[in-house]
C-alpha cells in the first residue's frame, strides 16, 4: 500500500502530461514567443477585447444567479420529497445533462426563433402581435446556458440539503419555528457549502462556454471562448489566441483558488 | 505484569515474542509476548484502544510489527503475507463476500488452494453441516440473518483446516440470546476440531464463558494471562480487578501478617503472605459479602437495585468508603436509607 | 415558502428542463418540408433521410466506436489512477489529484485549441485515434470521480478476508475488489462513452474531414436547419435514456455524484 501505490497511476499520468499539460503549456507559450507581452497588452488594453472579457464575466454572473434562483428550490424539493418523486426529479435533471449540448441548442433554436414554437404560441394566443426577439441575442444565450448549466447547480444543492439531519428542522418546528424561519435559519446556513460549490462550478463553466453562445448568439453575443476560436480558425492568430487563453485560464484558476479558501477541503477527497 | 502461570497443557502452537507496533506517537503494542497451546482457546480481553485488535492483525499478517516475531508450530511467519499463513479468521462484521453465494464463500479458501471440485463440494458440505446451514448453499449473504451470516463466516474460516482460528469480536452484532447460543456453539466446534484459537473481545462476561485462558490487555501491554478463575479470583492488578467483573478495590499497607491497614485506620483480616510494610491492593467481590462475615462493614444504603437473582446495594460506610454489595434476592428489596451491616471472610478477600 | 408554491415553481422548472427534449419529438415526425410547428402531418421522412444518407450513418458509426474506445481507454487508465489516489500515500498525490480533475476545470476551448496545435504538428488531425486520446483526457475525471467514490465506500475487510483465506493480491483484485466495484465501473464506462459521444468542441477542431455525429450536427445547424437533425436528436435522446436506465439498473453513482 505504500511503495507499490504509485505505479498504477503512471499510465494515466503520462497521458495527462503528454496530451493535456504539455499541449496547453506549449500553446500558452505562443503568446510570449516574440519575447514581449504585446499580445497581452492587446487583449487587456484594447476596448474591443476588454468588452468581450467584461461581457463574458457579466453573462457568467447572470447565468450563475439565475441557476441559483432556479436550482435551489429544485434541489431542495428533490432532497425533501418522496423517493419516487426524487427519481422523477433526477430523470428531469440528468436526462438533459447527458443529452448532447447540440441537441439542446438546436431545440432552443426551434423554440425561440422568430417563427419558433414559442413565438407562434404567443401570437396565436393573442398575447403578442409581433414575434419577440429571443434568438441570436443576449436572451437566447442566457436561456440556453442556464438550461445547460442548471444541473450543475441542482446536484450539489441536492447533496447539501440531503446532508441536513432531518431531526434538526423537525426540532426547530417542534420549538415553534415557522417554515420560513426554518428555511432562513436552518436550511440556508447549513447548505451554504452546496450553494457555494454549485455557484463556483456554474460560474467557471460559464466562463469557457463556446457552443451555446456561438449558436444561440448568432455572432451578436461575443464571449471569450468564441473569440479564441475565431482567432485560431479564422485569423490564424495563434499568439493572440494563446494570450486570450492564458487570461481566461488565470481568471478561472483564480476563481477556483478563491473558492477553495472559503470552503472546507472536501471537494475532491 | 506478565505471568506465564498456567500456560495450558500441550506444546505451544502459537508463539508471540516481543511484538511491538506503534502508529506515529501512539504505542499500540508494547513488546507483547504470549503463547497459545495446541487446541487451546485463548481470549484477549481489553477495552477499545488496548491494542488487542492490532495484535490480532499482526498474527493474521495485516499489520507488520516493528519488532518481535510470531511463530506457528515452530515456523516463523512474521514476514509471510496473510495468504500464506493458513489462518482462519472471523471478522467483526463477518466480511462475507456479498456477491458470492454461501457455497462460493465457503469454497473460496479451498479454490485458492487449488482443491479439486469434487473435494471442494464434499468439504463445503461438511463445513456447512457442521454449522447447521446445510441447504443454504445458494443463498446470498444478505438473504441470511445475522446469526446465519456468522455461521457462514465460521464455516469459511475452518473449511480449509487452518492451523489457527482468529475470532475478532464476532458476537458484537448479535442480540443477547443469539450471542449466548453462538458462544456455546463456537466453543463446541473449537473443542471438537481441536483448533488453536485466539478470541478477541471487550466483553468480560463473554471471555469468562468461552476461554481456556484469558489475556487481559491495556495500553498495548498484557496485564495478566491466566485461567478464567484465576483472572476473576486473583487479578494481578487494579486494572484487571476492575475490568473483569464488579469489584470493590481498596489500597492499604500490610501492618502485620494477615492484616491490612486501610488509610482510614481500619484493619482488615486477610489471607495473604505479603510481608508487613508492603503496599497492597485489596479486592472484595460484591457477591462475597455475607451477613456474619469476619470483617464487618456498616453503612447506609444509598442505592438498591433488584436484579432478578440478586439485590445490588451501594453502601456509604463510615469513613466515606463506598461499597458495592450483592445479596441473594430473598424477601423485600431493602429500602434506601436503611443502615445494614455486612461482612466478608479473610479468604474471600484477594490481596495483590 | 409554502410547500404548494414550491411544488408549483419546481414543476415549471422541470418543464423548462424537459421542454427542449420533448419539442424535437413532434418535429422529427413532421410531414412539412421545413421546420414548422405544430407539424401539419405525420411522416417518417426525416428518419428515412437520416438512414439513407451515408454521411450521417458514417458519422454515427464513427462516434459510436470513438465513444467505445474512449470508454475502454479511460477505464484502463482511470481505474488504476483512482486506486492510487484513494489508497496510496506518496509524495505529490495531492498534486496528481488536482491534475486528474483539471480537464473538467480548464475550459474545453483551451484544451481543444491546445491539442489542435499539437496534433497539427503530429499529423493526427482527422484520425479517429487522435480523437480517442483527446476524449480520454476529457473523460478521465469522470472515471476517477466515480471509481474513487466507489473505492472510498469499499469495505477493506473483504480484501483482508480474501487474503487471509489464501488469495494472492491479484486474485483478491480479480475475484473480490473488481466484481464488487462493478456498479461503479459500469457507471464510469457509460459516462465516459456518453461524454465522448456527445462531445463537439474538441471534435470541431480535431475531426477534420472525418465527421463525428456532433460535428456533423453542428455543421448542419450552421448551414440549414432541416428536421433531419430533429430525427438525429430524438435518437440521441433515446440513446442517453438507455444509458441512464443501464446506469440506474447496473451502475451506481448518479445520486452519489451529487455529493
């Protein structure tokens, strides 16, 4: 268990070093190939690109907030309902989670388009006269991203609520606390860890989102990942793409490191 | 104190010599030595954290000792992996393989020894018959009751005729009635097969029922090894006296041959050859008090409990001494607050 | 919040989650020549078009075997890795733990671009095994998380019992440990498969002319939205459902993944 413990990890370690760590470091190296930090100056200095970073940050924050607002009631309900309904909840959360992002994005295009299901329904019912602009804009990206990321919020919150000993709220109720008080004074503080874990995960995943903004944003919502892709595939500007990647990566890790300082070290162990 | 007294008859099958083990700063085993004779059942009795489980793991090969050696039948097995030791073990939680049937569980050690199929069938059948589980071959462990699981674990541990049987608190999970049945059954089986056995428990009652000899452990060291009656009647020190059975333990000085002076000035007549001036411990078992005993104690009853066959009384004696006394349950339970006098004869007092 | 209000709110959220999955069913069975809702009539035409198009079928097969190979490779590498991470104590274990989970944290776009750069040099663009390697990097954290959770709950006394009864370490592993870990292995393998089968960003960069199903779908969505893609989506959803049922039946870790 002591000396023989490491070698089973070796093949995986080699894979991770050769096909993960090395290529990422190699790529990031392109950004300083010229020996200057010019590409970083461009990424962080020019208003156009700064706007993309700011945009990305804003969207990620908003997505996280909406996911939290939707995810907490769902996670709470799933953790406190009967096993049968909990299973139903898991199906509703896990089936979308494991369905291809493309399928879901396509479906949202069908739903949100000018002639989409939603606008048709609204107009035919007489609620609106003109189609609402839901696709190829901020709203579309927001809806699509929340849909993709909501499960990542629900699962940690579900876990946190499950860990609350049911005797505690029962005792509080027995002592005369109203259900609202039980929520604010017991569930919320005891599930902060789950809220935090879910929020960090959703926020960090949002930062690197590519498919949803690329398809639902219709070129009008620029996020950092889309910009990186453009730099590599369209303008072949590797050094700039590398600099953008480096900034995104540093920001991502910073959020994680910050988050880890505020939680008990139980995330991976 | 390590006593080699009464090491059972026959040759030593298992020999543990100077075994030491520490985990960081914690001394789990402090140079423990003991021997178990062929066919003997030795119980290692101790509170949790006393090192008894570590000792068992060293014997089984799951823990390597820092010092010392273990020999079985004269062969040094200290460095052998568990698989090569030929030791049958029943775990605390039985450790039955949940994905294997009863039959496959019991056949497992035979398969590992490349025993032929027909022979396996025969021996598994025999072993299951021995623990009265014939007909349960196809069941999975989770389809059995706790007692039945225990029997399967036992069958699995003896089916390959091990040199040694180790039982690690196997009765802990059973209710009282079943526990008593299983204890007797294990004892019968062990005698019948002549298996050299080490039994681990923290339950002193269980130890007294089952064992040929008992080794009492505390803080990584053996406090006393002796026969069951010896342990109960003549404990070697405070710890053993206190851990095994109910006791009243006092300390004093031998003031004259056969006379112990207690700190409060009282003198007790005892049956001891300890030299005058020696500091001694005095053990008085609660059930050895009787009306009319030579050493008299008078006190007020502070607590009286009815226990079916006996009354358990706590007396507050003159001089602040507290005394636990048991009396046969005859008549009415004495009321708290009444003052009674009890006595104990010199030969009922153990001096150590 | 009263319970009834909570249930009502959650019902809406469930609807929001399931809506995109449900909406593709009627569209895939539409008789209209283009996207139209509600469908004017019933027809299998989009399924027929999918099945008759060798490009779609090719892409489907390619995705299936790349997913299968990814699952196998991720298990072969990830299971021993999880054993090391959970059971061994060696210097740098905490670091390795982070490295093993890093592919989840590092944005996929960065990983894709990085591997694209490397594979372009190594002439691995457009090869199925190149994709398998990249997908294995992405699937490895899932395997490690699921197997590690299974290992942490594993009762070590079963292995001690086996060894005490005469089994070598190897036999203990094959006869006791791995069979008992089977639910975790099933979950990990299926998740690795699905993660590769669904994966689009890496494939976008590495697949080249050899389309995987997600890449073909991506191109289709960019070009023309015709309901063939709805038919493909329906089949994809059904496949995921089957996988989830399999995990629920033979695996473990779905609910545990919430921990």
